[in-house]
C-alpha cells in the first residue's frame, strides 16, 4: 500500500494509478453522476483506504477510499468521519464500515 501525507497527495496518486472517477455517497449506492455511474455494494470492492487527521482542526478528519467495480472501473470516494449520520442502506454501511475502523 502507498503512503500519502495529505488528501490532495492521495487523490493525485490514486488518479495516476487509474482511480479517475469521483463518487458521492447516496442512500444505497455510490454515484458518479458526471459519468452516469451508480455502484451498489455488490458491484464494487474497496481496494485501499487512507485516513487523514487534521493537525489543528478535528473537522479536517477524512478518509479516501480507492474503489474498483466488478468490471474494472476505478474511482475514489472521500468521506468525512461523520458520513454515517446520513441515511444509507445497511449493506452500504456495512461495506464502508468494514474498512473504516
């Protein structure tokens, strides 16, 4: 696994390695609306996770997920540590938490 000092470094490094899609969390799937892609939990795997802690501001805590679909497409999802306050499906929550802890 790679090591990155900042979120920007992680996103740039992952982009260079083919993780070019950007995903947002929806209730029961990840969505890349720019490319009209929607991945449900059974359609992707989390390949890598990078956690970042703000040195002076706890609001700067985040995780960068490198994800790959079953058909080989790659993208990233960036989350603040509090994403689970939004309503999401049990299946998606389980998949994300498996790599979050």
